[in-house]
C-alpha cells in the first residue's frame, strides 16, 4: 500500500472514530456555560479551549499514515477530561493532590502507546532493537510531560487554575509520566513486543 493510500485510509478511519470526542465536547461546553453563569469566566474559557484539543488524535490520523485504534482515541478523551477539565477547571488538583500524579502517570501510559502505534505505522518497528525503542518511547513521554507542564503554567496564568504548586510538584509530575511510560515498556518486554496490527504485520512479513 502506498503512503498516499495509507493516509487516505487513516483519514477514513478518523471519520469513523471522530464520534468518540463528541460526548466529551458536550460535557465541556455545558460545564463552560454553567461556570460562566456562576462568574467563573476563566475556568469557562479553559473548558472552551479544551474542545479543539480533543480533536488532536483525529487531526493527526487525518493527515498522516498513522491509524490510532479506537481505544486510544477514547483514552485521550479520558485524559483531557481527567486532567485539565476535572483537575484544572473543576479544581480537583487542589482538593485531591494525588489526582495530579495519577493523571500524569496515565499520560505516560497514553503517550507511550501512542508512540508505539506511530513507530509501527512507520514500518521501522521490526528494525529496532528494544533499547532503541526504550529511548524513543521515553523521549516522547518526557518531552510531552515537559510540554504539558508549560500548558499547566499557561492555564494557571490565563485561566486562574491551580495545576502547578512549585518545582517539586512539576518534577514529580514528570517523574509520574516517566513511570507510566516505563510500565508500558515493561509490558512490551514481558510480552515480546506484540505488534498492534496483525494484518499489517502479515503484509510486512510477506
């Protein structure tokens, strides 16, 4: 299959999985209206800003040859709801300090599996030795975690949330994400790095 054909297939798949973000969008928009009604304009603005963020996997799938499984779309929507929405807009990060670490650990799992899907779509996964795969996945997890900390700082500054609580909180958030990515790597190591798309693997083997 050519690269253009794979991209077209991914775009078609994105259309089929786009519905996964619709319930989350509805929750965000309804909550934004409710928060604005009670004078929480900053948190309402955050909810609205998260609406387009939900479409990131769909946009990536529509413009690349990467075809994310439906469970990964759902997992990403859960992350957006659990993190910046429940944690930030609804202030659960402050009410339950452990929530922050759980969300960041979950993000490490999410990013590591998403990276594995992307590596597999590039058709180079069978050429990689496991140590190099470790470097690729952990680099993606740590880079995403660092970027997310920038997003939390921006949210606190613009929308009045309380996602960050000093350097120790920031560093332990990144470490939590690294632990999540390490769990994925441990599972891959123990299971012999199973390929996520048996049909494509069969084509590669052929």
